[in-house]
C-alpha cells in the first residue's frame, strides 16, 4: 500500500491513521473508476459526471478548509488552511476553464446524494454545538488531501492518459495535497495534546471520510442520481 509519510516516521500518529485505512485504500485502487482511467474502460459519461460533481465539491471543500483554519491554534496553521481554501477555489476555476465547456449547466447541476452527504459530514465534525473540535476537523479533511495524492501518483505510475490527472489527482486540484497537513505534521502536532478518546474520535473521522472518498468515485462511475 502506498504511504505518503509514515515510512519516514514509523509509529507516528499520522502513520497509524494511514495504516488504519489500508482496506479502504486498496478498495479505491481496485474500483473500476480508477482502473478504468488506465485501461480505457471508464465510460466518458461517468468521467464527465465526476468532473462536474468534483467542481461542486471543491467549492464546499474550500469553505470547510476556511472554517477548520479559523479554529487553528497557531498562526502557521491558520495561514496554511487559508491558503488551501484559496487553492481549492482556484482548482474549481481551473476545472471550469479546461474541462467544463458549459458553465451554465454546471450551475444548474444538482448535487448527487453522495456528494451532499460528503460535504455535510465535514462541517459537523468541527461544530462546537455538536461536540466537534479543530482536531476532529483536521481528521475529517485529511483523507481528501492524502488519498488523492496517492491515487494521483498511482495513475501516473501506470501511465494514465486520462485528464483525470489534472482534474482531481494532482496537487493543483487538491491544494498542496498530501504535503502540508501530512509532511508539515499538523495532524501529529494536534494529536500530541489529545486524550485517548479524542484521538479515537479523530481517527474515526479520518476513516469515515476515507470511506466517502471511495463513495465519491463510485458515485461518478454510476452517475448517481436521486431515487425519487
């Protein structure tokens, strides 16, 4: 299983987080949406649907990053998340410019059920009224950075010719993907001050959001719609 940063920090909290989703990451790599990007079996309609939903997601993800940053305990973390939020907005605009010719249809596009659930989950994790915290928010936003980084590397290793590399699997589309929260060790830094129960909650959010990453690609592959 690919590993962004735990290899050089064995036993770190972030390393254990990554190890805890080995089954989920393996399922993502084996999903027909991902394998179809390199073997040519992904339907064009599914890819187009995914890109449109991803643009909608990036808008909400930018808002989530801004809110997480507003709860940060240090100016450095605040600056990091504010920059990532700006990068997510830029990535959405890049999708518009390169892959979405009909912007009016995007504006009218309804969020798929999995997208709505995914974007609703993250704000709930750091809502004080729901017992949330900054640490829980970091755990919830981290999988999007990390998993996309690893999948992007996997696609490039396999020589994927698909524009998905620029549409959602590079640091351009996932702001500073897999670096700042991971390599600058914000997750590890936050975890140092947590109790065992708080670490378990952060880990639980990390695993839950990782599952939503699988669901997001599955949503695109099936071109998910509302049942009624």
